[in-house]
C-alpha cells in the first residue's frame, strides 16, 4: 500500500504559468518533506513542514501542510525552465523510515 | 568533496559478474541509506545503517549485500543480479535515524545500473 499519493503524475506548462502539485495520504504525519530531482541526479531537499496549516515560501515556491497533517501542496508561481524536475514528497512512518510518493514530473517549456 | 558522493555513476554488468557500489558522505551524519529507484515507481528503501549498524533490511534479495565499515562509507555488493535489478541506486545520509525523527536526507547522484 502506497502511503503517499502524488498528483498529477505529469505536468507540462509554459514559462510564466503557475502550477500546483499535491501529496495526499490517509495517515497523519509529524512532518513532511519535499524534494526535487533533476535528470541524472539524486533528490535535493527543498523544505520540511511540521505544523498543521503551516505555509513556507522558498522564492517562487509555496509549500503548505494540511491542517490535519495528512496532505501537502506545492505551488510554483511564474514557473521557469529551471523548475523542471521530478517533485517528490516524503514522510516518516511510525518506524522512522522515510516513505516517498511516486513523484510529479514537471516540465516547463520556454 | 562535499555532500554525498557515489561511484561509479554508471555500471553495466552481466548476470554472473560481481561488482560493488560505493558511497561516501562528508556531512558528519550518523545514518546512511541505500534506495532503489525504478521508472515510475516510488523510491524503495533497501537498507538503513545507523552508527554503522544495520537497522533495516527491507526484504531485499541476498544478491544485494551492504557493508558499512564506518559512519562515512557505505557499500553495496552485487552478485548474480537479474535484468529486473536494472535501476538507479541512490545513497543518502541523515543526521540520525530514530522513530519519530524527521530524517531529512541528503542524496548522492546515484549509480545507473544496467544488468544484461
């Protein structure tokens, strides 16, 4: 059973447009992380959200943790080609192991 | 070198070969991990080492054998692999590994493995 469901699986947009990707679960998490992975590289940690309802901003990226700490979203404003990559959400299960979603592949074309 | 490094970056091997993947972290972390990443599937955790002790073996076939000689180095020894083992193998480290921990992980670039 997949702990984290990410949607959409694939997103292709033009430069300058906005986009939102989602990470959902039926489980409650103490924290949730977002990573970005570019081709030929390992995932890179973008942010960790901890508190229900928390909103964190990283330049044009806005991360939100759901009030019930079961879901999260990532919103990118005015996307640029450099935002292209696989966006992964991850959360620790009760044993401390980090579970990853399958990811959302984002392609931003000039 | 900084962060997490992995060698080799690419590896092609036959089913009867024996090879090893190497990972080194320069972050002073106490936990290290091996993950398998296949196309369109979530990252699969294979092994976890905390303070050089294996704390997790996620039902991985015995043809994969990990080794952690010290807190900075991690190896994955491979033998008699199958074509379905072809994937990107990622090493990661975190400050610690414990129940309830955040385990923010720092990944290496991965080894792209192809088994013929």
